[in-house]
């Protein structure tokens, strides 16, 4: 088990997972857990090529989210309605389609992020995040959060999520406010598990969908 250990960064009922008291911020987590990973050796042939992998998996349609976290440790002020940067100042955020519900009791959700992500270490340092589920008309918003190194929050109106203070983007159909519960390694990605602290939905509007590299929407 040691070679494939999933590194629990937060456990239910532990002091780290309990809501922070007045004036106490969330505890940071290890941004890059590194158990031993098996890669394809020089004398082996990969079972599938990256191009084939992407082409086949692209047939799976998914929803689209933006994962956000508040600024911490001098990164900037996340309390305003606009501002922030994708390069180190202010709140953090990135576009993510690999989001899913995980558990009803306790309420857990999950998303995947590349181990090379420059945004993830800032979310790990915050120890919390908000999942902003995007609507059908928010393709441009998704694109702005998919650009590396840009000021992703420029011109984007948001308010603090009720429990963690993570940016809750304006006009999203639904949102989920979470504390980081655990992080698993999965090849070149990390599997982040969040414990749900609060959530809400507008109850109207179509979701933004992603399929074969294109945005779309439901049609009757």
C-alpha cells in the first residue's frame, strides 16, 4: 500500500477539517504529494498514444466549471468584487471540466488538476475552494480562466462564498463551497477531494457543455 498510498490531507472529524474559528484561516495542504509513480520504461511501448487517448476521451461530454480560491499569505485582497490575478496576486482560479460529485454522506466532490499546474499550489495553500458551475452563455468566462499567466479575474464580478470566502462568480447557475479533504495521486494529475460546506443553485438556465474540443448546450 505504501507505493500507492493516497495522502490524506484532511480527515473527517480532525482539527484540520473543522470549520476555522474567528480569525483563523484554513490550514494549507501539500500541493504535490509524490509517492512512487510507475512510468512507461524506455524499453516498453505505451499502450495508447496521447493523441489517441485525447481523441477517444473527447467523445465524453462533460459540464464545465471554474475552481476558485481566495488569496492567502499576502497574495492580495479577495474581498473585492473585481480584480485578482492568475500569476500570483489576489485570488486563484482555473477552468476545469474534470469535476464530479463523489459522496452523499459525507458530502464530497472531486476534481482533477495537472501536477504541473501553477494555480493548484495556490489553491492548496488556501486549503479551500469554490466550484463555479458555468451556464450555457459563459463560454467566454471559461476561456478567460483557461489562459495561463493572464489576469483571470480582470473584469470578472464575484463575491466571497459564504463559508470559505472563495470567489463565487457572478451569474453562475450553481456553486459549491468546499474545504480540501484529501488529495490522491493519479499519474500526471492529482485527484482533489473537497468536503462541501455550503452550496446553492439558481434553478434555471442551461449548463455549458464541452464535447470534442467545442462548447455546446442542451437541445430538446
